[in-house]
């Protein structure tokens, strides 16, 4: 009896092992945040995302690291710009979009079927960067930044720039401004700040992903802006912090709403988010530029992944939710290393609730 039972047990174990191998099942490693990888009987699960260049270095790192833990996950991210990312997720040509600028009410009306959900991932800073001999550390008042981009201040030795930077040697040279050529969330964040601090900017240009820049040259993507500045002396432009750091370009201190000149850093970015928590709505669409607080960097922003609340494909939806859960938790150290600030605890909890609300066929995907 025992002999037969042992044979039966071994046969059953071999049958199960063979079945699992044929099915192509995978081990689902669990990270500190509780996220798990996809299990796909049909083989790899592929996701295509597109959008903001602002978080590109981080999203590429996240997809690479997550892929090491989950061999069946195939996640590709194309940094096409926030404008393109919003258009592509609305059109349904990607599995997720990405934007630094929350989707507008008008664009949300274009969404067919399921609700579009904003998942904040990290915080970043839009910085004013430049290429001068010796690259001195500069400070700029908000009205000076606005007037440079309006073309009203067009020389480095202008009296107002010198007033912000006593003792700094500034060249008697023209300022060449570089701005984005493509529809950009970075541009939307920057022009949102300029609209808050300059009535003239608000009236003449306003906020937008593709503003009508009054002066200067154009370059595509954050990558193009920093390349143009790096290659050309006496240029000035705006970009996400990590792009300036990677190219060893300086990032100016900007005077904030409290009157303090503040350098962009993880702490000053987080301070801007903390000062704006009370104004953050349930849908997470919020501007944190020119935030109150002595330590707040004034051109800070969340960046978002855009997903449909009801996922048409359960396997893809499961991978997307698990990947984003992992990113919010185990991915946080990679964010810090690339000069992005992790979400405040309260905002992360709200992002978790958004992920828990995502369904396929009416069934929640988290923990499925």
C-alpha cells in the first residue's frame, strides 16, 4: 500500500512538473512593496508606453530592472514627448501614456469608454541651465527668467541679471535662448511657472505644451535642448534636472514664492510637494509650481503614467499594475539615484489606491 502510494505520488509530481513546463509558467518574485511579476501561460507579455522625456532616464532604468526580475515582462518606453504620449493613450495606440502635465479637461472628454487614471510616479525639477565660460553658479528672479524668454532681456550683462548675481563676472554677450520644438510636459510645467510669476507672460504666451515662444532657437526633447546648450557658448534654456546633471551643465537657483533663492535638489523638490498636499485633488491632477515654503524649489512637478481604469487585456493589465506597484516601492531607490524625488507617503498611498482600482472584466488586477 505504501509502495503504491509512493509511486502514485512520484508520478503525480512528474506530471505536474511537465505540465508547468509545457505551460511556460514563471516564478513570481515578490519585492519589498508587495508587487509581483506576471504569470503568462502563453509566454512573454508585452507593454508599449510612450510620452514624457522628463522621466525617460528613470523609466528606462525601471523597465530594465523589472525585466531582470520578471523574464516574461517585455516593457518598452518611447520618449516621444508628453503631448504625443497623451494623444497616443487617448487613441489607444499604446498600453500606457506618460505626461508631466496632467491631461486637460478638454482632452479627457476625448477619451472613449473607460476612465483615464493619473498615476503619479515621482517628482522632478525643471531647471534653467546655461553655457558660460567657467559656468558660474547663477541666481535668477522669476521676473528675470520670464523676461529672458520674452526676449526683453537679451544680454548676459543686463543690469537685472547682475543685480541677482553680485560679484559674478558676466560676459558682454547676447543670450541665445533654447526652447522645446515638440509638444512637451516640461514646457507645460515651465510655462505654468512663468504664467504664475509674470502677468505679461500670462497675457502674451500663457501655459502650454507647445507655446508660441517669443524668442530663441528650438530643439526636440530634453535631450536636444541640453545638447544644443552644451555645444553653443552663451546659450540658456530649460530642462529636467537629470539631463543637466548628466551633461555637467549648471542649474540656476530660482527665487521662490517666499523670496528665497533655492537650488533644485531632492529636498527642495519634496518641499514643493509637501507644501501643495492640501491642494491636491482626488484625481491627482495638480500643479506644484511656485509653491509656498521657504525651502520649496519653484519649478517642481509630478510626472504621471496614464492608464485606463478598465483594462481591455487582463494579462497586459496585470503586468502594468504589478510593474507600477513595484516602481512606487522597490523602484524608489533608483529614482533618488537619478535625481528624482520619490512620492510623499500620502501621495504614494493615493497612487496605490488608484492602482487598486484598476480592473479587467470588472475584476481588480492587484493581487490577482
